C-alpha cells in the first residue's frame, strides 16, 4: 500500500515517500521554511553522537517532511527521524527493520471490524485493498477505498489496537500514477540491492 513504512526497504529514507526525483527534491526544499542544516541539527539532537547517512525531503500523506537516516553512535540499525519543514520540530522517529512487518502482534481489532470503521468514513465506498502495516511505530489497518463516481482513492488508517480512525487521505489519479512509478523504482532498487549482496 501507499505508505508502508519499512526502513531498510522502500523507505530507508522514508516512512515517507522516498525515491523523489532531483526536481521534486528541489521543489519541495524551496517550500520548506526550515532549511536542511537546521532540520538536521534538530534530528541529530534526538540521536546524540549519531551520524547522518541519508537526508532528503519526503512526502507522507500529502505533507512534506525532512527525513534523516541517522546511524547511532552505539551502532545498530539506522534511525529515521522526520522533521517538520515549517516548525523545525521532530515529528516522529523510527528504527524499523526490513521484515518487521512480518512480526506484527495480533491486532486487537479484527480486519473486518476495521473495514467497517473505514467504510463508515467513506459512505458508498468499496474497499480495493487492505492490510496490516506499521506506521510511525503504530500497527494500523490501512485500506484503499474507491467511490463509484470518482477516480480518487480514499486511504483510511485505523489503529489496529484501539479501532480509532487515525487518518483519511485522498489520492488523486495523479497521486496514484506517481505512487506506482515510485513503487516500481523502489522495487527495482531493492532487487538490485539484493542482487549486489548475492
């Protein structure tokens, strides 16, 4: 699904949508009120002694963030730190590893119950896709919902532990095409990385 957050995989630099083109990066950075240096300082303050391995602007659910992969001084997996480009505040941190999505705890809210909750937010909608995934440290049910008279897709996130609706986002056809291209590029990169290791 759109924003599956798996550091070390598609989103080594993104709980967000990584793989942005240089042109997109330039456009996004021009929109930021907080520059890269200031945002990086805020991110490093959360991982004392850490080293930035990757830094870029990323987009998640329609919002831009500075995204930094920081290697802790103590070693181990890189931690992704997202900084709001308008306020300069750290909005989330994650150190999920590839494969973590396979270690999901038993959701307290069943998929069927979460589907009903999601559909209540999009009356008349039909679920196109749905899965359990980890975003910003939380396990959620994420559903793509289509509407009969629209080409847009509504993505609804439901907390897998509480059943609360966390977010409802709209993906336009342009967003969907962009996502498909980014997913294809990320999959190609991931395959290339795997072949390099073999």
